[in-house]
C-alpha cells in the first residue's frame, strides 16, 4: 500500500506517477485489476444491450454489444487521462441504460410500420448516439458553470443511504448474472430449487471468502490473487471431474455465448434523413429524463467515490470530463452513457494500483473483446464476476448498515436504513427521493429545536455606547431591566419562530419578573426568515401592544423591512420609531425614554465641581481653586477636540454638548466607537498612559469643555494636592465604572 500513498500525493506529477506504476510488480497487479474490472463489466454488458436492442431489433444484439464496447473504450480513455482522481473509471450502468432503452422503444413506436429492420436499427443507433451527445453536453455545461459544487449540499446520510441501497442493487445484479433472477420474496422458492441453488451458491461462497480474507489480511493482493486461484481451481475441477463443458454452458455455468462475431461499424449518417419529427418528439421526454438521472447519479457516485478512496474530488472537473467523455463516445459511434463506478474505484483503491494505467489497460482489453468477444465470453464462469458483485454489495451494506450504527447519530442512521429499504423495493432513485424527504423532515424538526435567540440581555447589563452623567448612569442601572434585548440568529422559519414567540410570551406574562417597557429584537445575525413567520411576529406585536410594551427592531435586512412594515409589525406611532439601523441606536432611544420619564434627560450642564462632589470628598477651598487649572473651551458642531495619533497632552471634562469617538479604519472609513455627553470625561486613558490618541473625538452637539493639561495637573499636585487627589479619584471611578460595565457584558456573553 506504500505505492498507493505515493499516487495520492498532491505534489506528484503525472510523469512521476506513471514511472512508479510501470514497475514490474505494479504492472502485473494492474493487469489483474483490469482483468477483474473487465469481468465485472463484460458480465453485465449483454444484459444492457438487451435492454436497448430488443423486440424488432433483437437480431442486432452482436452489433449492440459492439456499440457498448466502443462507448466504454472511448469514455474510459478520456476519463482515465483527465479525471481529477486517478482511481476514476466510468462504466455504462443500468439506470441510464434503462432510459436509453425507453428512448429506443419510443423511436421504434413512432417509426413507420413498413420501415425495414436495417433502417430502423440505423435510426435507433443515431438516436442513442444523439442522447449520449446531448447528455454529455449538459454535464459539460454543469462543469463549466461550476454547478458541480451543489453536491456539497447533499446531507451525509443521503450519501450513506445511497451507498447502502447501491450495495443491495449490486447484490441483486450479481444474482441476475448467476441465475437470471432478482433476489426477492417472489423468487425465493425458485432460488431454493436444487438446480438453481447449485448455480448461485458458489458465487455466494466466493463473495464471503473474499469478505473474510479482506477482513483478516490487509494485503492488496488478496482480491486479484483469490480471483486467479478461483479460475485455476474451477478449471482443475473441470479437468478432474471430466464434466462436459457444453452441458455446463447450457445449464448456465458460463457467461452467455454471443451468437456471431461482435462487429462494429460507424452508423449510416444517411439515416438522419429518415428521423421524423414524430420520432424526435417521442424521444424528447426520455432524453430530458436521461439528463436528470445521469446528473443525479453522477453527483451521488462521485460523492460515493470520495468516501471510498478518502480523497476530495473536483466535482466541476468530474462533470466537465464526464461530459466530454460521453460526447466523444457518442460522436465516435458509441452511445451508451457511462459514469463513475464505485466498485471499480474501490478495487483500484484496495489494490494500491495506479488507476489511470488500469483504465488504459481496460480500454485495450475491451478492444480485444471486440475482436475475440465470442470466444472470451464462453470461457468465463458466472460465479466469478457475479461473486465479485455480491462481495462489493455486501461490503457497501456492511459499512453503511452495520459499521455506521456505532458512528452516526440515530436519526442519521435511520435515514440510511430508510433509503436502503425503499431502494430494495422501489429502486435507487425512489429511495434517494424518500430519503431526501426523511432527511429534510429530520432537519426541520432538529432546526426547530434550535434556539433562535442568540443572546438575551436586560438594559442594566447591556448599555448603549453613549457615556452619560453619574446621575443618569445610576438611574439606568436601577431602571435598565425595563429594557429587554433579544439578539436573534440564523434563518428563522415557522418552527423556530413559534418557539421564540412562546419564550417571549412567557417572559412578558411572568408576573414575578420586572415588567418590560421596551423590547428590542436585533436581527444582525439573522440571514433571513420564512414569510410564514410573519404570523408569529404579528402575534408578538399584538402581545406587546396589549401589555403596553414598545417593540423595536434593529439591523433588519433592507429587503425584509418592507415585509415587516406591510404587516404592521414595524410601524411608527406617537412619534415612536420601531426600525433602527443598529442595536446601539435602539438602546440609546430606550435609555433616553427612561431618562425623560425621570426628568433627567435634559441635564443641560454638569460642571466639573458637580462631578467631583459626586465621587470624592473635597474641601471647598480645594474646589474653589479648581478653575485656575482648567481651560474653558467652547465647541461648535464638527470641531475636532483631538485627532487619532495626536499627543495625549490633556484630558477634557464635558460640561455641556456631545461628542463622538471615531476610529479611522485602514480603508479610510470611520467607525463610531462611543458617544459622550454632559458629565463625562474624554481622553483620560491616553493622558494617564502617556500614549498617542487611539481615536479621534469630534463634536456633534455644541457645548462647553474644560481642559486639564499635564502641566496644569503637575502644578495642581504641588499647590493643591487635595484638588489633584479628587481629580484622580474621579478618573478612577470613571474607569472602574466602565470596567464594571464591560465585565457584566462579557459575563453575559460567556453565559
């Protein structure tokens, strides 16, 4: 497995990988892996051909087999050379072959009754080619438009369910190869008949032996080695038992013999003139279905390959390459849609070979099959390719139905089981569709339990960025719990909105809690909401109105504001705004309303003396000396008290007016950090730390400032130490109050 790791190194070039892969031991292993994959494909391809060339075209079976071989040769060469992962190998598969069979049947039904069989075959052949080219074109378009990444949104349990369901279908395909029967309750009595039982039992034993050996022996040679040994033992048994090979072939022990030579030739392009509009119309629906089914299967199988090889694939590149491969296959005279085969990727990964080399060898083998097809088919015992299918099916089901039990949450595991069961009865696409519904249902229920409230604060803990006077701060500290702040998050839909409404309702109607006057809903972390949630917001608005609560909304996305306004949830009444650009302005409005009720909003002037008296014991003579050290500054709107980067040579007491603290950003924009009004101090941090100003202060309301410089403070400390001590105590109280508020907010955020 050391070589496998070297192929997976992202810095290893194609030339270096080929050099490693061409070592004799790896070439032999690659030949064995290619032969194994050839066995798997070759055993299924006759059944695929019969799905398309049947009824009136049954006589063209050998030509149809050649067409499917050409499709595989071209598609596997293109994919092996250009796929984003070396283990990628593409094969025609039943979901799309069935639909191409429907297209062929539609063309036949729309063709004139007297059309000769050779002309009918030529027309059907062209339509199959056309369906491959059109489907490849759409896949190419998906890749070029970068739409392949959509697969990343498919939930992990859906992929797991796909793998489990795929495992069951592979087991069923194995039984079809063994005895031409599907494994179900209806066929069980036939499967237990001695003649039939003896045909499928060796395949099951073969699969279980590989499963057991792979569990005990980690060598990459186990699988190809056991296949070779099984071939030798089978023909040794034939030699020793002297069984009649012809009798065994007639009883179904070998792959079906192909009657006549497998011949291939380019289609008769003159048949285009015989394609009528009725044929095109009849096949149009099938081609559209083919595009959808192929895209879905490609997406799921690429994702499945990622799980198998434990590497990330480039989905857009896989769409592009697969589209080109199917276009090339159709244009080259093929036409059977081919896409990723998890079995092939699993085999390449398990054996540690270079997948691109395996793909090229595989193309060569199918080329040889075109020449020697009849003889090759008659030499392969059915139990080997069928047993391989059963083994891979059991491996997928073991991994996703048994091993995942201890790894996944129960609801995710339930999705996997549902998809597997529905797939067993109704098919893979139905299983995936049902699984998607179940997964979405679980997601809705789980998301409904998620709390849409990111944080919940009271106004005494979370304050606006407006610094106020001591008296105003004291009132807001005592009355701030009349403001309730709810910061919402995520995408709000009917389930989470109902739980949110019930929570708020319980808080509002709780008689033991402090009555709320203002309710702020902050939508900053909300990505959107389902329009069905308007009903719950409307109920909340009516509940708030009944209890005399002002409902305020902040940070609402612009395209959601008209929705809330039209529903009457965001409305202005009696001069009360309900929509704010951010939480800070909404909080400031609520605080102003509380201060207005207490006649503290219009504190026109808070002198430095009043601030000192509130925080420190100071004698009247020290207080009277204060103004000899202060410089009175009258300000106008737009004045810069100081600028970011200036020297911190003074601090300022705001007696009247208002200022904003602004931070200049690298992109030359400005960010408002705080606003400050009468009774507050600015510039004290840089003043005491003797550092340059970290932000600018700009006047937003004209007023009066008192400036205290470094020199004045030093003179004060010498001449009036009592006054200086009171100043220091005031600044300590201001800083302590801010630190206390910050600690409360941090604690609330941590909770």
